[in-house]
């Protein structure tokens, strides 16, 4: 009896496989996004919104719970490597031949403790647990990918909001200039200096710029709503969203001209694909081991009222122990089909892995080429803007000297503002190229 109690305590206190951990650990999520990269933009509000998204985005947080499911699958698989112990309270009625010196009651109660253990001599159950570990690791890499994409989406939205802030500021100035041009054109039309066609063209230009202003404001509001969603906040709070000025944003940001191949092949999607391949390879090995016999140990230790003595006395106990091997002879080709299925699945994952590698190289090259050519376009846009500023300065001098009229000066002023808007657009693309490079290398830029 004492031996039985000791065995029972050892089984109950047997250490489980995985330690409990907080699947919502904020520090783990922050480590996914490489916060040091975002500090290169030198914008406290950008960092704030990224961290808010990391903390509050519900779709991203759901991946943490998915990872927890995979972690518990490891524990479920590991449980198959351990023995099981069951207890049941039963009423038993039986009929046995009456023999000399052997008496037994015909009915009574029995309290059996059943012990079952599949001896993992071929390490099949251990391999199943290894396979689950690989799938869990793959899910962690997928989890990291989700948070990298989340940080990128937040940054993209924030940068575009800054762009629209600046563009609206310039567009409002353009509308003011166009209104002044229209008023002067209207006065000229009243005195018969110009035709109605010129008057209508001036009115049409003014309406066009007002329409453009409203369109830009609409786009900014839509992106503000997107940023609120990414940060896990209500769209009603967008009026409270603070941000910096476009002119002071990321002044010292420099883009790399080349990227190490080590960074490419350390992308979380590639590492996840590798882990899934390893899991599938182990599953093939397990499928092969299914053709071999299983080794089982079964034991029963039961208290009963059938024999003489008290219920919990030695004389009122039954004990059996059975150990042996079991081999399935015919299952309709189930095991062969399972092995072929696992091999086909492995080949599918392998082809997918090769595609992911090629896609990763393409994405990095695309991001590098885009950044390279966008920098050239940015320089050309700046040259155009700088040239237009010189033209406006010369027109101002002409106006002061009485050579040109005020409407011509206003038109050059509007053209300067338009060139600045174009320059702002190209400068924004430089910032977005940095985000694309960040995504292409899995956040390790």
C-alpha cells in the first residue's frame, strides 16, 4: 500500500513540459519591432503611436492567443509520453464456481486504480512532441511578422498624415492666391478690359483649387481614422491625435545602399517556413514508426468487498500487471496513405519555402531600387522647386520695377507653391521607402 501511494504521488507531481508564461508580455512584442529603427525618424509622436498599436491592436493581440494555442499543443503532445492513472467506483456482480478453500461473494463494490503507459521505446511520441515544438516556433515567427507589419502600417499612416498637413497648409495659400487673382480678374471684366472667357477661366481655376483642398482634407481624415483603428482607438478621437511638423520630420534619415544577405534570410517568414519544414520532416518519421508495434503496460490495483477482510485491507485487494507489444495487421491501407500524405505535405512546404526565399530577395531588391531612384526623383523635384523660387524672385523684381503686373506675380507665387507640394510628395516617398526597406528585411534594418 505504501509503495502504491508513493507511485501515485510521483505521478501527480511529475513535472509538466512547458513553464507558464505571460503570452501578452509587452516587452516581447516591443522586441519584435526593433524600436531603435523608428527612433531614426526623431519623432516622439511616431514612437508613441507605434507603441500604442503594439499594446492595443486587437487583431495583432489575437496572434498572441494563437501562439498560446500552439504552446498548449506541445503540452498535449507531451502528455502522451506520460503514464495515465484512473480511478472508478463500480458495483460488480459475478458468478464463479465454488471450490474448496475458496470463497467469494457474488456481488459487491470495487474501487479500481487503472494504470496505463505506452512505453515510448521507438521514441514515436517524443518525435510528435518535437514536431509540435517546431510548429510553435513557426507561429512565433508568424507572430513577429504581424507586429512588424503593424508598426509599418502605423508609420505609413503617420507619415502620410504629416504630408497632408503640409499639403493642406500650402493648398490653403494657393486658394488665397487664386481668390485674389479672381477678384482682380473680376474687376478687369467689369471695366471691359478682359473677355468673359478669361473671367470664367479664372473662376474655374479657383473652384478647382477649392475642390482639391477639400479632397486633401478628406484623405487626411480617412488616414486619421485608419491610424485610430491601428492603435486600437475609436475614430471619434482623431481630433486629439497630436503630431509633429513635416519640415522637422526625419531630417537626418539616411537610407542604406545595400543590404546583407544574412538579413534577408533571417526574415521571420523564412524562419517560419523552415520550422514548418522541420515539423513535416519529423511527421514523416512518425508515420514510418506507425508501421512498428506499440509497447504497452497496463496495471490495476483494486479495493473490493468481494473477498474476506475490510475494504482497504490487504486481503481485500486485487492487482494485475500486463506488459506486451501490439501490432496492427490490417487497417485498410490507412498507414500507407498517411505516410504518402505526410511526404506530399512536406514537398508542398518545401516548394513554398523556395518561393518565400525568392520572394524575399525580390522584395529587398525592389525596395533598394525604389529607394535609389526615388532619391534621384527627389533631387530633381528639389531642383524644379528651387528654379521656380528663382523665377518667382525675378518676377517680384519685375513687378517692383513696373515691368510686370500683380496677377502675373500671383501666378508665379501659385506655381511656386505647387512645386513645393510636388517636392513634399517626393520627400514623403523617401520616408515610405525607408519603411519598405524595414519590412523587406523583417524589421532588422
